[in-house]
């Protein structure tokens, strides 16, 4: 799914709302637990850090300018911010789609360590630049040039460009969603096709399994995979589909290649373009990107199957403040994640906060009374991440 968005008139009323949303910062909040946005502003983009408090509420901490411009739109599943937390360093990487570069930020100092570009022909100016990271490399999806760049991670959150490869969907689609697990990368192309790559040597090498998803084939193109999640043990790849209902597809990865997907229709809510597994893998959270809600499906990690779970009520501000939901993040890296945060695309943008309750057989998703929190720095928020990141 993609969106292009002209900047609306800016924004006296939004400023008043923003001031109200951040005027009572928590003095006791720690600086080690963040919700991070790529603001993707067309003029002067930035990364904004919100402290996640003990109550799972968000408190504005600091805006870090990235020195380039975004595009305030593009593919929903091209994650424009990625986080690294290992034994040697803590980093945030953010892409500037208009400028065509990637910025590294040191989490300890909240300062930019530098910016790096790919080859002269790498571009994501039309629909964004997606990111996926492991301990050694940052992989970058350039959606306009249809290339995947490999960048080696250096000390101080710096990057060194290694090379890029050209890719394409079976129907000529452009690189969209991207996920990593161990030596495997799984991508979607926004045209119904999916593919996996071996990244054991750094540069991605196709596993020769590019295929149209079963959902795309069965619906004659009416549904197609966008975002990707890979389970903790690497056994399954889950795909959130763009569709007129809530559709998720699952492929068995145990052979090291993508198997034919199994399709799950999980409700009438419109679209499921962004998905996120809970830390304990019992729930799959689904952003109903062209609807007004968040859904959750029960996931059985031992069998790779999904079943109906629960859906939130209509989220506050839909159509009056924002138009689409996008990427998801979690308030905790244990259990069900405690709170689901969702990027809400508008001018300015917002961040919804939805509490999770689950007893293993029933669940509820309830928007917190203080939700949403405004992101005045963004005129088209699509990408958010939590730090520290989930373990898989």
C-alpha cells in the first residue's frame, strides 16, 4: 500500500493540541526506553524520541534533525527507521527519501553520527527508503530504483556502503516490505509476489523462490502482501496484505525457502498492510491501514496458524485529525507487549496508544484515555520503532 500526500495548510490549531499533549512530561521517566519516529517531513526531516514511561504513556524527549528531506508518504511497509542494540553500540538509522541518504544516530547521546548514500543510481524518492538491520549489516530498499543496498555497520553507528543488487516483482513490482532473521531476508514487491534471499555473505543472494502469493492468485490481484514478520525460530514468514478486508498470509520457511502461502481472512476491517508479532508470539497485531482500528489475531507458533482474536473500537481522531494507520510498535519486550503504538498519518501526524489485555483465550484492545499523542514534526508519519527492540 502507498500514499502520496500534499502538505496541507500549517497549523495553528494543531499546535495548540500538540502543546496540550506534551505539556506534562514525566520528570522521572528514564531515557533508555523510547518510541522513535521517522518524521519524513518534506522540508526538514527529523527523528523524534519519546520516552515510554512506566505507565506506557509517551513523553516527548528530543527531536534530532537528520539534515535531509523526506517525502511525507510512500509505501506503508517500507520501514524508514531501524534500531540496533547489541553489546558494542546502540544506534538508530533513519532514511531521508528525498535526499537519498541514511543517517545514523547514537542513542546514548541522541546526536547524528553521519550520513551515507548508496550508489549514484539508488533512489527512493517516489515511495520511500526502507531499512532492516542485523548486527553486522543494514539493508536498504530503494523503492524507485528497485535496488537493495548493503551497508556495513561501523563503530559509532557509522555506515559503509558495500554494494547493491537490482530486484523486481513477477509483475514488475517495486521492493516494499523487508524482514531479516539470521541468514535469511524476506521481501514483498507490492504486486503480489514475494521472495527470499540468503544474506550469509552480506550481499543478498536470491534463494530462487520468487512466487506470487496464494492470496494474490486466489483473489485475482485484489489482495497482495505488503509487510513481513518472521517468527523467533525462523520457521514462518507472515505477510500483512493490502486488501478490502483483514488478510494475513503465512509461508513455511523451514526449508530455507518460501513455501506456498496459506491465506487467513480475519475480519471485515479494511486492510492489513502492517503487522507485528507480540514478544511471546501469541498475538499478531494488525494495523487496519485504511480503516479506523487495530486488530489482533491468535498465532500458534508451533503450527504456524492464525485464528480470530479481537479488534479495537474506532480510534480517536480518525478522519478529523488523521486518515490512515501505519506501522506498529510495542511498549514492552515481554509477554503480549503491554501497549501497541500505531503511527497515524495526518498533517500533523499522531501516535495512537492501545492497551492489550489477554488471558490466552480472549483478548481486548482498548485505546488509552491519553491517546493519541501528536507528532508536530511530521506531516506524514508512517514509520515508528521501539528501543530497545524486540529480541527477534
